[in-house]
């Protein structure tokens, strides 16, 4: 009789342990063998959104199979009803949390993908807001599922929200300023802007609190959203990235202006072919405008893809125009001053 009781207890524990072990093994197989290999194959094929889906589900199948194993173990082992119900609620809550996590990752990933395809860039403020919203809804569903009343929680949050709003005025101002900048399209990630203080660079991210700007020197400027929303700044990507490079040039009075115009436009086309080949339908042109002291001055107009391309465009123009003008005998004059000294003709009379 004494040996029978331990045997019964051992038999009672075998089935739950088998369920847990099977769930663990199935999860490892699903994660390591099926999920990873299948993900690599589909991702390499370049199917849109596949990388987002598989990165969102990473480690989740293992957890789901383990939860299924524990759930089977609880059902197979005779426990008190209240204990069994409590354990089942815990497992369901964990499962719902993982589902919420996957949905948050998927939503944020696909929203970023959509923004990148429409605007070319993305902002973490939008993806973080979507994640937060899904997590809040997921938490309410979990509370409702495990038997916690949601209505008092919402009421408490509504009342407490007033006190929190007063305490976090600056934070909320930055948050809503960030949304205002994005929705109004006054500034978005990827834009090249210049601030009132003279700092300039590309917007790399818009968060819930500040805007990150990367200078050409790779230094980072951090500006609170509310400061930028109320400041005067120049956005060189509005209304469009493309803009006209203007460059003032002067040639000597002995130059053949028809030849100068022809050669200058040819060189400008060469430069456009290097830095903005898609804009060649907009041919460069020059306009003579001033009889200066030492030169006849004109301005070259040439389209470039974006603001920063002006620098490389001017760099190439100076090099190529200088070389071509030398080859064609076109003189770029420089200021000359002739000084005449009058001899002193006065003589001292002794």
C-alpha cells in the first residue's frame, strides 16, 4: 500500500511534465528550424513586409508552444478548481500580452514602411504613438479577460489625467508640437532646415520630445519640438527638394558673349549629368546683367536635386569652367589699379 501511493503520484506528474516537455521541444523546433529558415527564405525573395512580419514574431512561437504545454499540464493534473482557474487566467494573460506585442510591432513596422514609401523617411513619434495605443488597448482587454473591471480604471485615469496634464505641461507641449509639425508638413525627417541661430542640417528623427538634426559635420543638434514649432526656420525641401543653383560669374570685355554663353551652358550640363541627371530636361541658362568696372557679369541658373547639392555643384562648376575658359581663351578678369605718381617739380630757391 505504501509503494502504491508514490506510484500514483509519479503517474500524476508524468503527464503534466510530458505536456511541458512537448511544448518546449515543439517551440524550439518551430523557432529554430521552421521559423528561422522559412523567414530567411521569404526575406531573401524580397516579399514586401516579410521582414517586418518575421521580426515581429521573433521568439513568439517558442512562447506560444510553451504556454500550450503549460495549459495542457494544468488540465491534465488534478488541482483545486480555484487554483486551476487562476493558473489558466495567468496563461491567457501572458498569451494576450504576446499577441498585443506582435500587433504593436506589426502596426509600427507597417506604418513606418508606408511613410517611407510615400515620404521617403519615417518618424519614431508616429510609430511610438501607435505602439502605445495598442499596448493600452491590449492591457484593457487583458484586465477584462482576467476579471478586473475596466470601467473604474478608465474613470481613475480620466480624473488623474487632469493632474498629470498640469504636471507635464512642457512634455505635452512638445508632444503636440511634434504632431503639429508632422501633420502640417512644415518639417519631417529627411528635410534640410536652417535654424534662426544659423545651425543647419538634416532632420533625422522627430520624437515625442525633440527633433534631432544632423549637421554636415555629423554633429547632432537637439531642439525641443515646441521651440521649433514657434521659431522662424528655413526648410530647403519645401515646397520641393529640387531648387535652382545660382552662380555669379564675370568675363572680360574682350570676350565673345555668344561663345561665353554656349560654353558655360555646356559645362553646366556636364555638371548636371554628374549630380542631377534626372533634371536635364530643365536646361541650364545664363543671363547677362551688369557692365562692371572690370568685367561683364552674368548669372548662371542650374537645377539641382536638393539644397546640399549646391555645394558640390559650385565646386564642380568652378573647376570645369576655369579649365574650359582657359582652353577657349576666355579671360576671367581680376581688379587692377593703375597708380600714377606726379613728380614734384618745385625746386628750392636759394
